[in-house]
């Protein structure tokens, strides 16, 4: 395994409680407009530190760009997205979530996105973590113009033998 894809030893993994639901709302540009108390507790940020900031505030470098690209393809098509996301805590710890992101509307016009995250199973993470590590390695090794195609190729090669889509793959875990 590429050592650059392993979190530094001072970055601890936070295991979410099974009953935790992390909720956030953003505008259509991914600027945070609402977070619940669980989001604050897990991320280590206060509500005031989160509101008004881009959701990238919790983005983790262990997360493949290819998955974010796939998420935005769904959201721009005004479709919901299911996926596994690894986020960064304020103290650089990290936590894995199973996320559902749904567009929401005001008077028929796209207003933003509503996201609910919960604890993923350890069994699903045993499948997701190596896949994401391989995607990150492909991204790291690719020239910038091929970063997303290389990452996507790794994902599709891994899942298309058994699944028609990433959502079907995620929901099967």
C-alpha cells in the first residue's frame, strides 16, 4: 500500500455511534446553511464555524476526487446520491459515513442540498477502504487532466462486474 494514503499516526479514526445521524443543509454552491448538533460533535466544529463555509471544510485527502465528481454529476442532474465518504475532523481526525444527499427545492427551483450521514458497517468499510485507496493512488499517479478518468476507471472496473451503478453497489453493502 502507498504510504501516502495511510493517515498519519496522530490522525485518529473516529468511529461514529450507530445511533448518530449527522445532518447538514447547503445552498446550491455547497455553502453550509444548517448543521445539527451531531455534525458539530463529530466534526469538532461549532455551528458558527460551519455555517457560511463551503462543505469542503470537512473534506479529507483520503477521499477520491472521482467519488466527489460522481456525487456532483448526480446532484447537478437533480438526483439523490448515496455513497461512502471519509471526512476530516477539526483536529485532523477522520470519520467514515454512509451519506444520502438529496436536492431540495423552493417554489420549484433548486435551492440546495440536504445530507444525512450515518455510521457505515465495518463490513462495508472493509470493501470501500481498499477501493478508495486504489482510486486515490490512480489519482496521485495520473497527470491532472487524467485524474478523474483514471479514478473513475478504477471504480467502474471494480464494480461493473456485479452492479449497474455506484448507487446499486453502495446499497448492496
